[in-house]
């Protein structure tokens, strides 16, 4: 059974990597871009649509403001990216919002930033996968009834891909990311040429009924929805140590590449959507990008390549979160604010426990919201802008403390980023609050309370285990009990082991069937082991209750500090043989785990067949 499990694990995850390989797993810029910027780049597939879905409420005439809204978002994107470039330079060890905020602003701002980012990472996976599935359904409407199932399959795939390691996942994601960028650019170039050659070929603007008046608040709602384009911007700053040397310079260059690609794609998509009078579909039967591709390319090969590339990059965009969430969780774990298992590197030099946790949370969120992008978007972007604001405010304090050359300029850039993103937090939270943003805002204090409770537990545990002022007690008084399910070679091995660790071990037989007791006693004494056998009556036929009660009696009457319970087991040669035997010993082991003053030892006897 263990060999089969290990073989399956190696097949899925790959061979283990030694710690010395960590440096070789670092990424060059061309692989780091798809790994850490896929989320931000892929957002151009749905950011324009989210803007249009809000504006269309005011009728078809309001759609003409989409490009202006996206231009404002592009300016915001530029400010945030340039501000994060400062962070990359200042924190070559990884300048995540949590580290920057905690170091410069204090514990609670750091926890707010960490909580906001963790929530956003989970939402990023759910939104990216749901958007990818929406692109598939746009091209193949027959799959519409399997939306949730497709989302879960893709979440499982992306989780396994990231368990295989950063470098391997980067190679896997590079092709689809660059294919998407190339397809989008080709669409924009082809659309521009079409406008130049056939300026009158546009379809007439469809008439959409007015559901709400066009107000400043509606424009702010559209802006807030479109701000989903900025999610993932912080991923490069969080992952500077994953770059090849010189880490900071390579990370800063990659960040600027990401900015240029995202600005061009987002403004281009918004401009063409306005030019071609694209109206978004609230039922998500066809995405805005699909309509653009169909208008420019027709229903030919290029259209299907665009849709395939979109579906793949939106699915793989979740890898940005799979890079960020486990790393942030590991930092919190090292600070005793999260379970310490999250700080452990797995076989492939990635934080496997964090990857699995993110996959599970994302799958749960997808099921709850039925894989609908528009239902998930209102929860989205609130957390990331909170972390943006705290990170940039922390950087201002960082420059004030450091006072290096030209620190005034650096501080001014980060201050601008903090002010702008702070305003956006207010806009996004207020515009999206009743549409679901309150859920994300509620989760942040809940997570902070959980972190603080975990930290309190670790502090209490450290105090309880401290040897400072501790008087070493006398030698422990010890009793050894051997559980006797019957008399066979496996039990004899356990008894011999018990005699090696105690001068007076004791066999314990629980009488489930009174007719069996005389047979057991007869075989017992025939072996002449010199070990007494105690028979426990069990009128309710409960092995566990009888053994636990007897252990408590032994501790109380014999005044012993520890009772070792030796459980004999036999190991078979085939994994399925275990299914043919009861697991009473295993159940007893689990029951005794919470019993104070008890040590459980298993003695395995390997059966040769």
C-alpha cells in the first residue's frame, strides 16, 4: 500500500528535489512574466466586460464612457506599478504587503494587509477559473450545464501543476500566456486595419432600455468593477526571491513589461468594444471578448484560437495566486500567526500545504457561487486595494526611516500610490458594498481574529514547554500493558518487546465473547512467557471503553506517571489484505491519542505468504 501511494504521488507531483536545487528552480524573466503576471494580463479578458455590465444599466448611450473609465484605470495601474517598482528595489527578499506594512506600520496594519491579500488570492483563483470556463462556454454553448464541474476540474489541474514546482509550472504556462497576448494584439491590429480600410462597416448600435439613470455613482461603480484589472499587480513584488540574480532588477523589469502589456490590452479592448457597439450579456452566454473576436475575425480559425488562448490563460492565471498565497501563508506561519505546517517546503521545493489549502478554498467558493463571474466580481478587488494602500503607506515610512539618496522622490511616488489606492478602496467598497463586497470586508477581521488566536496558542504553548525555572522531576514510574486480541506470533513479538522495556509487563485481553476466554488463557499459559494476563469484562462489547477505563484504574491505583499500551499488528504482503481484517487496534490508537499519561506503541509482525 505505501509503495502504491508513493508511486502515484511521484506520477502526479514528480520526483523529489533536494534543497540544494532551490537556486536552480529560480525563474528567468521570460518565465517569471507568465508565472507572476498571468493574473494581471488575463484580467484584460474580462475587465472591459465588467465596466460595460455596469454602464449598460443606464442604456446603450452610457456605453460610450467605457473607454474613458478604462483610461482612468490605466492611469491608476501605472501609478500602482511604478510604486511597486520602488518596493521591489527596497525589498529584494520579497516585499509583500504584509512584510512592508508590519515592518513599517505595525502588527495590525500588517495583519489587515495579509488578510486582505489572502481573501483576494482565493477570489482570484475562483474568478480566473470561472472566466476561463465562461470563454469555453461562449465558443461551445452545449457545455453551459457543466459550468461548476468544469471549474472544479480546472482548479484540480492548476493545483496539481503548481505542486510540481515553480519552474515546471512556469514552463507549462509560458506558451498559453504569450499566445493570449499575441492573439489579443492580432485582434487589435486587425481591427485597426479594418477600421482604416472599411470605416463604414460597423453595425448599428443596439438599443438597450434604461434601467438606472447615468449618475456619478454609476460611473464609480463601473470604475470599481473595472479595477479588477489591477489584481495580481503585487505578485511580482511578493516573489522577488523567485527571480534569477540580480533579483530586484529582473523583477522590476518584469513588472514594467506587465504594465505595458496590460495597459495596451485593456485600453484596446475597451476602445474596440465602444467602436463596435458591443453590449455585454448579463446571462454570460457570450463574453464581450468573444463578441469582439467574432466581429474582427468572424467564426474562423483565428476566433477559436483567441477563445482557446483566453480560456487557457484565464485558467492558468490562477497560478499567480498559487505563487502568492502559499508564500504569504508560509511567512505568517514563521511569525506564529498561521499553522506551522504552512511553512514547510514540499517535495518539489514549493509550499505544498498552502497550495492544497488554496485549491480547497477556491473550489468551495466556486461551488457556493455556481462558477458565475459576475456573482464573484463584487467580492473581488476590495482586498487587493486595501493591501496596495497599506503597502505603499508602509513604503513611505520606510523611506522616511532610511533617508537614502533621493529618498524624497521615492517617498513621494509611494505616497501618491497610497493616496490614490486609498481613494479607490473607498470607491470600490462603497460602490460594491451591497452587491457582495461586505462579505470580503467581513472576512478580513475574521481572519485577523484567527491569526491572533493562533499566535496566542503558540505563545501559551511556548510558555508551557519552557525549561526556564523548570525542576527536572524524579524518574518516571512506568507501566506497560500489551493488548491481546488473541494468541499468535504477532502477539508474542509484542510481548517480547514489552519485556525489553519493562520488568513487569502485563497482557490485557478484553472479553467480547465469553466462550473465547478459556481458549485464550490456555494458549497464553502454554507459552510460559512469565507475563500475567488480565481479562477485562466488557458487557457492552466495547474494546476501547474497557481499555481506557483500565488504564485510568492502573494510573490511579499504582500511582504511575505513564502507561505504555503496546498494540500488536500484523502486516500483510498485499494492500487489499488489510480490507479483510478489522481495524480495532487502529481505532483504539486514535481513542488513546487524547488520553493523558498514555504512550501508544505499535509492534508490527510481517506475515510471509
